[in-house]
C-alpha cells in the first residue's frame, strides 16, 4: 500500500473528480490519471483507479439506469471490446515513458477539444452519418480507456452531436463505461497490474470515491458548472503538456 502523503495529496482530489464525473459531470475524471502520473507511474495509477471506477460505476448506473440510449450503445460496444483488446496488446509492448506520453497527449488534446467545443458547440460529425460509424468511435474509446482510462474524448466526439437530453447523456455514458471497465479487468490481470499494494491503495480511497459519486449525482441536477469546467479543461491542457514534455525529454 502506498503511504507517501504526496500521493494522497493528489489522489484524493483525483478520486473526487472521478466521483463527480461518474455522478454526471462527464469529462472531469479525465484529469485524474494525469494528476497521479506526477507521483507514480501511469501504469500503476491506472491499476489503482480501475477498482475505484468499477465501484463508482454502480452508483452512476443505478441513479440513471432509466435514461439510456441503448441504440447508441448497441453500435459502440462491439467496437469498444475490440479497442480494449487492441489496447491490451499495445500496452504489453509499451515502455513507461511511452505510456506517460500517451496520457499527456490524450489529456492535452481532450482539454483543448472541450475548450473549443464549449465555445463553438460540439462538431457535427455524427449528423447525417451512418450509425455503424459509432463502432469506430467505440474502438477508439475502448483503446484509450484500456491504455489510460481516457475513453471519454472519442465517446463524446460521437455522442455529443446527437444532442441527447442531460439525463440520457449521463445515463448512456454511465452504462457504456461501466461495461468497458469490467471488460478491462481480465486485461489488467493478464498484465499483472492488480498487485497487493495497488489493491490496498484503491481500497483506502474507496470511501472518498463513493461519497464523491453520490455528491455528483446530487449536484448534477442542481448546479451549473460551466466556469468549473473551463478551469478543469485549462488545467488538463497544462498537465497534459507537462506530462508529454517529460515523456519526450
């Protein structure tokens, strides 16, 4: 189990953001793994966060289980499964610096994309396109989720232009990533990432995870978070740039 206070100084805010993301503030959790990559390896960070994500998924799915676009999920899930398999095969051959660079690049690009989308609206990539293309975005989402729990960017690029209502968007996101996280478990076991120390560290963070997820479910129906989102995405760009620089240098 990790006992360094520097780790928990970043891990607790990271898990809080994961909880808010699972509770309905979609996208906030994308900053969690990049934050932890400052104090531990991104591979270890991913292993610690996965059990936490699975527990948080239970709360999010239960809260929004009645508002899900199953048709969108039906096209995306087969692709996500293939993406996870590809991510597993890819991760087994990556060095730690390469994973760090991938996490930094994903964080930087996602933060920049969301800042642009919040100002101009999501790009209309889904408008007029065949539904089966959702499978390709599912592959991208599954792949980046397997590598760095960063499946939100390709998921949102495809889903946001469909202009789902708030609760349907939250419910669809919750069910998709709950399934994706369980599908990732065998790959993480095969890669030897569920060590005794990692699982104990995840267990120590679970109370924060559960409370923050319930808080997210409660807040998403009551709070307008536009300014908060902007600050998070600016921070995501800066953190991503720093991690990418560290990986390259």
